[in-house]
């Protein structure tokens, strides 16, 4: 992966979103997927990306 954010592709962002999902980091996964969707020119593909990585609840429940 490149160190220059301008050189990242949609696939790079989606790979990162999948990694964050696997690491139980849904908010970061959502942010990366949203960036991928914004960089996609096809509205149907962008909608599919957004549906695959929905925004998590903004409230957090603490467990003991």
C-alpha cells in the first residue's frame, strides 16, 4: 500500500474497511467505505458499498 493518501484507490479503501471490520472497528470501517463510495463514479456501486458498511450506532454501551 502507498504512503501517499492521494495515491490510494477505491480497492485500497475497501481493503482497509474489511480489515477494520475484522478488527471489530465498525466506525473506522464505515469511514473508509464512505471514502471508497465517494471515489466511485457509479451511483449503484457507491450505494452497494454504503450498504455493505452501514454507519454504526453513535452511542456506546459499556460492559462490566
